[in-house]
C-alpha cells in the first residue's frame, strides 16, 4: 500500500513504523543514507575483490570469492545488501541474483541442503527475468535425479501440478524449474516426500550437485558472452536472521569446503553470533569477512555524529510536528543505541501508547521503560552476571546470545549494554 510520506494519520504512523515495514533503498521518500557516518571501507574492499571499478566489472575474477557479511539485527544489513545488489546488477557488471531466504523459503525449518536448492531456483528465475534463452543438460540431469522416485513424481503431479512423468529435456528444463520455483516454499515448508527426497540426495553427495551446478554456471557464462550480457554472475544472500544457528555452523564451520567448491562469487549475510563463530574457526581462511558498523551516537558534550540522520529515519516516515514532540524524538534517538531497528521499535511503541495523541517525552519515557523491562525479562541469571560484571568482550556462547538479542550492542569496535536496560540491571 502507498503512503503519503511523511504520514500525518496516527494509524498510518503506527503501520509505517512496524519492524516489517519494507523500505526500498532507492526510494528517497523514506530511505536515509548513513554513508557519511559509517566506515565504508568494507564496501570498497568487497568491490575490489570482485574487480569492480567505477561501477564496472573490469574482468571476471580468476578465483571465486565467498564473503561473510554481518552486523547487529536492525543495523541495516538487508537494506545495504539490496543497495549493493542494485548497484552491480547491470549489463557492464554482474548478473546479480539477490536472494531473500525469508521470502523464498520457510526459514523455521530451513536445512543446510536447502541453500543449494534456492541457489539454483533463484538463478533460473533471474535467467527467465532477463529473457535469456537457456538450454541446460546439467539442469535437466538435476531435475531427473530429484524426481526419479515414483512417490515424488506422484506428489509433484497431484499437489503441485508439476509433470514429472517422463524425462525432462535440456530445452524444457528452465520452464520446468520456473514452475517448481513457484511452489518451492510450499514444498519445503512441510515434510513432503519431495523435500525429503531432494534433501537426502543432496546430503548423500553434495559435491555431485555442486559439480552439476558448476556446469550450469559454465553454460550460462557462455550464453552471457554470446548475448553481450553481464560479464559474470554474483549471488547475494540475505534474510538469514531466523535460520537455525546449527545450519550456519554446518555450512560455514563444519563443511566450508562445499561452499568453496561453488564456481561463483557469493555474499552471505549471517547473524552476529554466527559471524563470531566463523571468525574464530579454522574455516575463516575460506571467507572474506566483513561487518556493518552500527551507527555511532555522539558522546556527551561532543559534536553530534549521526543523531540528525537517525531522526530523519523517523521524520521521513511520519510528520513529526503533528505526531511527536522534538524532545520525544530526541529521547528515542538517544535510547536507540545507534540501532535503526531499535529506534523504529521505540517510536512504534510510543505511537501505540499515545492512542492517537501526540507523543510527548513522558509517553516516550514510558515506552522505553516498558521495552527495557521486556528485554530484562528475557535474561537468565547467567546473562545478568555477565552484564553486571561487564564481561561481554569475549566470544563466549553466552555473550554471542547477548549480541544476537541486542542486549549488548557493538559499534565502531566498542561493546556496551543496550541503553534500554540503563538503571534496570540492579533493580
């Protein structure tokens, strides 16, 4: 639904400050660029590794790089990845395949084998979007192997209207897989015969599938060269916060060689706890690892760094002079800890508590207190001990839990307790 930004209606204001309200990084009406207050070195280094100069792919990379990209929940990873994808997805650069796993799959039951399924499915979708005529023997082999079981054929036909009665040829493989992709979330959201069969086949011999996928990539590169399309292929994975920690550990710590064998440059977004686990494991040598810095707030009696930009995140969405006092907004920014997600959540709670009235400083204070108590209620005695003793500079499992849940915030090299908890830890 379109909104007349900044919105003036309190009901609309509540909706546009929901955490799941989507922001298009190309929409100046609502997007705020934090480049001026963030270290952008990580972006320059990623582009250099990908041989991108002035927005152009100089020559395809001679080896294929795997990037780990992380940051706090709500730090803006998704927006920055989408922005990066948009900047490189063009004819003189990459055929970039942006994958929001949460949109494509049921993340609650996501398994490590599903990563390879979604890689192929989204690539086929991009080929179809680009109207590339693509015949692939390797893709037809994958389809025929996945659907060789009689029960799988029957389930695909009966439940998903996918014909798997005969062998799928190279020329019909792409349209078949596009139809399969449209039912992907349904197929993998339950323990279906099809999902179980595909996962078992991948798990029993993942390198066999990777070899087939690499053949697909090789076939596609030849087609891109013939059609003077983008010079190479890039995958950008996002939407990964809700995937099980064990899935990341398997993919990036236990079996990183499988990821490494894929003949493509790939950027993986991972939650902050997985980021530290990968960094401290021997698998770290397989990846280029980058971290999106939090937005740094100014210290007392020092020039402001980013407060005005954080305020703009809200003022672009809602009409401040009608819905909030300046004092209330300033307090929300201060208590955000530099976390964009937390700022939006505080404002949303304040609007809800105001019941259509203008949000005052007193209402904002009550909202902050409520959110602080809600956060404290999730803490165990072990968590509280770490916080009270300020022993949160380690990569211990309990500290990773606190970082993931935003109880401890990290930005520009420093860690500290979330300002929502100020005054509550000793209460």
